[in-house]
C-alpha cells in the first residue's frame, strides 16, 4: 500500500457510497456528523440483539461473565440515557465507565447477565454463538 509491504490475510470489504435508502438512518444517527443515540431509538429484543451482534462483547471473568457494548463513539449523556432506558424498560443494570475518556457500558451481575440473554433470546446467526456465554 503506497509503496509499503504489509503482511495481511485476504479480506473483503463491501462499501456503498450511494445507497440512498440509508440516508434517513444517517440523518437520524449522525446529525451534523456527530454520532448520537437518537431519541426515537426503539428498545426491543431484536434491536438490542443486533446491537450486541455488532458492538457487544462477552467474556469470562473470575466472578462469572461480563457483557459490554462498545459505546465509546457516543457522548456520555447518550450512554447514560441508554443505560437508564435499559434499567427502566427491562431491569438491566449496566455500568458506565470511562476508558480513555470515552464511555463504555458493561455489566457483570449474574442477574443482569441472565436477564439480558433471556430478553434478547438465542442467537439467530451461528457465527455469533460465541458471544452467548
């Protein structure tokens, strides 16, 4: 790349620069090119499952399982809003911590982990089964 040699594996990238069907989503999630969680974001088992597919993680810890969302692209106010909505509507108790000044949302309470996976249900796609711990 630009005269430099890199050791890489073969990969593929799909890019759509002109898909006008995505314009409304872009306007909703990136007004003024700032990434936000829109006020009209609907919390449902499917929306949270898909968010977990894309930006979620799970890991085993000494005390059990920990799940998290890579929310560092959002401002703290938006992540706190999401945390409060998840607590109010579903009874999930996530924590918000700052990592390098960016908000990260996670949970490690056994009750919250069980309730989370009960809420979103089993993975619909085999490639994401590894996230269900």
